[in-house]
């Protein structure tokens, strides 16, 4: 009988050892999987860190470029002063403004998150066609952002190469609350 109990105890001991060994293998497998997850997460974090660094450099480059552009633009938000600038460009082109006015009702108001506003003007001019073309070019190359939205041209019937032009011009200007300082 002693031998029987000795066999039973040995069998139980062996079963426990086998169970412990299986549990140890399962734990090792789980630890290896956890290590792999930690390694993958660390690699993802390193990649994110590299992306953040790259995006930060790109943001700084864009911000520097925007700052440089901002310094090159002659910001003017006063409609009367903008009309004077347009009138000066017409005179430099050798044409005469027959009328010009600010279109307060057609301005689109705040754009770019409220930092800027679009101001529209109605311009009528008379002069040689070469001067009109030069005038349009000056408007589109002005240091104050301006766009010729629409224009119509009519020629004088006498064949003199002169005519009238009517155009609408939009100017992008700082919103009153965010007007950048003028640069000298």
C-alpha cells in the first residue's frame, strides 16, 4: 500500500510539475508578446517624434515665409487711401480715372479666419489701350494685394486707340481688429 501511495504522490507531483511547466511556457509566451508590443509601441513613438520634428521644421519654414511676405506687403485698410493708390497707378500708366468709388455693400467682409477683409472698388478710366493694359498690370503687381475681378473695355469710334474701361477691383486688407503695422 505504501508503494501505491508513493506512486499516487509521484504522479500528482509530476502532474503539478507538468502544469507548472506549461504555465511557465505560457507566461514566457505572454511576456514575449508583451515585449514585442512594447517594442512596436516604442518604434511608433519614435516615428511620431520624427514626424513631429519634421512638421515643426515645416511649420517654422512656412511661418518664416509668411513673415517675409507680410513684410513685403504694404497693408492699407483705409478705402480712401486705397482709392488714392489706384488713382496714382492710373496716372503712372497715362490714363485718367473718370470715376472711382468704394463699394461698401459688396465687400465680402472677413476672410481667412477674420484676419483679413476684402474691399471692392468700382473704377472707370479713359485712355490709350496700352495705358489701360499697363494699369491692369500695375494693379495685379501692386504691393497691396489687389485683384481685377471684372472689366469691360470700349474703344472710341474714331480709331485713335483710346477707349474707356470699367472694372471692379478687390483689395485684401487687414481686418480692423488685426491690422498689421506698416513697414517703412
